[in-house]
C-alpha cells in the first residue's frame, strides 16, 4: 500500500469566494467609510492594509478573512457585528430586487 501525499491548500477547482456576500460586505464598508467622510486610503492606513486591497474589498472582488474584518471594523469605529448586520441587510435587499 502506497502512502498518499498530502497537498496543501484547497483541492483543484474549489473556491471559497462567493460574489454576493463579498459585494454586500463591500457596500457596508463603503457606506460606513463615506458616513465618516474619510478617504479609502485613510481607512486602509487605519486598518493596516494596502489601499489596493481595500478597494478590492469595497468593490466585492475580495472577501476578507475574520482578522481583516475586525481591523476594518475597528478603523471605522464599529463592531464587526454591525458591519455583518449591514451586510445581511444588503444581501436581503439584493435578493428582493432580483426576485422583483
């Protein structure tokens, strides 16, 4: 019996990216940022991430991990649960408009 090798990472062809939640989270971040009246670059600096990555998050091109979500929330003077609640509202609104 041959020993199987263990490969790191996800199996070929799988993905954890889902556009809907990523876009809804990005909308929540952008709304909170504009409510504070700060630039995207400023928010990225406060959160300790690259500005280009922040742009991709706001556009829904990247889904941040929990650590990044917590840093973004702290930079926005919000809790992560507040951002997630707005994300859920955005998802519900998108579901309603896509049915209608």
